[in-house]
C-alpha cells in the first residue's frame, strides 16, 4: 500500500485565524483583511501588529509598538561574535538559523509576542551585519556598534535598507520594499510555516521553531530567489525590446519566467498589489516601469500563444522588479523573504501554542518484510 497523499497536498492539518489562501479565486487574506489592500495602504509595523494581535493598531498602540520594535534592533555581543565566527563562505541563511536558535534562554518561557518582536527586529540586522562583514564593508557609522538605529522613529523597512547599503534608501524603494515584505509575511500552511508549527507542537521554544522554519525556507523549492525573472528583465533591457524578445522565447517553446503559479489559477493577489505600487511610483524608478510594461506585453502574448492556459503574473515577477530596483544582491533575496516571513511564522507558533496537539502523521511502510518461520 502506498501513501495516500504524498507531500500532504490537500490535507488539512490545522485551523487558523491568521491567513487564508484561495488559489482558485486569487484570494489572500490576513486576519479578515485583503493582503493586497494592507500592502498598499499600511506599514510593515501595522501589519505585523495585525498578525500578532488580531487587529490593526490605533495611533497610540502603533507608536508604542514601533518603539518596542526599534529598541530590539540590535545584536548582542554574543550574537555578533557568533556571526563573525561562522565560516566566511557559510550562506547567510545558515547564519540566520544559528542566530535564531542562539537567542533562546532557559528562562524565556512559552512563546510570546515579545519574543516575536525580538526575532523580527533581529533578523534584518543580522542579515545586514553578516553581508557587510562578508564583503569587507564597514558597519554604518550612524548605526552604532550593535546596530541600533540613529533614530528610533525610522521605519522597519527603511532601517533594513539603510543598514544593508550604508545610506538612506530612496522613498520609492522603501515604499516598494514595504509592500513586498508585507505580502511575504504570511501564506498559509506552507512548508516553512508547517515546519515551525511542528516544532512548536512538541512544546519546544519560539526560537527553535523559527530556526526550523528558516531551515525549510533555505530549500530552493520553497524560498528560491526570482533570479529567472531578473534575467528576463535584464535581457529585455528597454521597453521597446519587450515584445520581440518574448515572442522569440515563446516561439522556441520556452517559459516566460514570472507567469503561472502552483496555487493561484488567476492573478496572484500579491502581484496585483505590487503592480499597483509600481503604478503609483511610475517614473520614480526605471526598473519598476520596465516591469509594468513587460508584464502588460507578456499577458497579451501568452493569451495569443497559449490560449486557455490561464497563465497570470505571479509574485516572483514583481518581487524581482522590486529587488532589482533597490539593487538587492541576489544572495540576499531569500534572507529578505525570511526577514518578512518571520512575522507569519511567529504568529503561527503563538497560535499553535494556544491550542496545541503534537503533530504525529503516519507513514506507510513499503520495504521488505522478514520471512515467516
């Protein structure tokens, strides 16, 4: 007898109030709000608050929450030494696994929002610190030895970009990256979220659960970078080349990277939101403008060459455009995805701990049996 559902696809393993994914209808909901609306109208901090507390913050709540998050934007001396001691060629994701696990202390107690705040604040700083040291770049002078922001009021996304590049980011880039990171926060019971919930179901701590989630995200089948889309946009180069270049690809039977999705059978709502952000920033960044024109052309050509296939823009297309616009190094695509998704992971760990039952699926033995006497 073989396993009935290899990979658990279609198996319901948990009830959740955090997020809802409906691929057939192109729906992505965070706690009763359309994720695409949150990405366009709200900040990273507001949506993190929503996922952890179940409601959007009021003005005073948001002010207090931003201060708490800013206060945790630091690496302890121990974490800095850990990041420095890892081999120079160790991937950033491996460093993040170690850093997350090392944050746990015996006295931490059960999973809490305070721990979620600390992890969410720490990961971007750890990514920037590890990246800059590995590339012989000094730590930004205005960030302090431990990575504290020079201004506590600096937004979470702006702070991350400043630490990475050593200078304040353009407002258009902050807005685009803010939308991307909101849309990357949560996506149902995906592999990395499930890994975290499984660890949490054993009664283990928040930090170990997040380390497990990072390990799952590290796999190229889950957290793979949208490098194919970036190559497509770079090879197109200018808007006037988009149609002729993509026609040649389609006539050779090749894929247009960034179109079609395993879950969404209509327009990916995350792509829809990033498209709206790109439209609002028209003229502010040439790469976002090229992405908008390329998408419009690709959809028209796909309808011509592959009628009935229902190939729509997926989030990777605009994620690639945003990453290329802000000049994010390719090796930091998946770590940046991780710095956003940690909000969803920790929300799920909190939910799991409140109504816990250890995960214990069964397997079907298909090996040989010993002979009978």
